[in-house]
């Protein structure tokens, strides 16, 4: 029996054509976090085209340029898109239509922050809720309507968080939003099941990327890492792998489920 590798992440898993010929849309898909890993994984899994939305113009352009060079410009489309704006959500989805419409929607856009409920402002609360929860709802509604109209038995995958289940100091707004995403996932799944559309979510615990390291203290990162059974954070691609499973036919009987991507103790 092979011993677990506590010294680092496992070897990168190569693609197996799980999303062959499918059109995938990813929100907050530029940069270096989970969204960027989802975009790359979808392309590696054979997606016909991936439409990337993000609010950061520079990193969006850089992502489109590098991915186009690697996978072909005809498979990568990108546009500035803010999930708090209905018109921008619709414009993002419009980009998938020339490829035959959307088969897979990955709702990755979210916003965190740290503030005690004693000091949290209405603006801090509302912005996290509007991006992380209402933005996810807005995208589910928009893509769901299109899938139903087109008769597509598509898939929607949302990004929640274990914080939706587990308390963490200073995270009341984020925890409320992510718990809301979980509940939204379960209810939306029942609304869309009669149309053959599946809706699931992942709930990562700790996925390390440069932006997280920039906004989180070394002390907190060390504490969070120590809680993990493998004593390391997940690589963003490890979370993306589970999203690829949920987006593929391997999860054909799953809907309304929230899968924890975590190595924390039970």
C-alpha cells in the first residue's frame, strides 16, 4: 500500500476528454485561482470552447493570450463581465452562442474579506452577498433559461465553501453567502431537474494561490493549513478536478449536491 505524500501536492492529473465537444462558460476565470484552473482543466478535458468572464481587464487579456497560444484562439473567448450586472451576464452568455450554446456553466465568481460583525458595514456585507450569492443566482437564472429554451440537458457547477458549514471568525458575510450558495444549489437543482439540467456545487476548504497569500496573514494560513489532514492546502487544480467530474457524464445522477473538497478532520 502506497503511503500518503504529506510533503506536497500529488502529480498533476492529465486530461481524459471528459468535456469533449462541450461549450463551457466560467465566471472569474482569469488570474491564478480556482477559476483559472477550471478554465485550463476544461480545455485539457477537450472542451470545444471556453468562454471566460472576469472583472480584471489586464489579467483577462493575459489569460486569453496565453491560453489561445497553447490551445488555439478558436477555443478561447474572453470578455469583461461583472456578475452583479444582468446585462454583462447576458453578454457573457451571448459569446457561447456561435459555438452552439452553453453546455456547462461554472459559477466561480465570489468575494471574501475579513471583518467582525461588530464592525462590518452594510456596504461590506452587501458587496459580498451581491457577488457571491446573488451573482450566482443571476447566472443560474440566465443560463438556465437559455438551456431550457435550447432543449439542452446542461450542467451548472457552483463554487461554495466549507465556511458555509463551519464557523470562522470575521467571515459572517462570506459564510452567509456561501451557505446561501449551497441552499440555492439544492433548490435550483429541483427547479431544473424536469428539464434534464443538473446543478451541483463544490465546497473547498483551503486552496492556495497568490491572491490568497497576498490578502491573508502568514499566521492564519499556517493555522488553516494545520487543520488539514494532509497538512497542506489544496492546489487550485485539485478543486477544478472535482468541478470537471461534476460537469462530466461521470456524475450523471448527481444533482443538488454539495461536495466538500477538503482534507479536514471529520
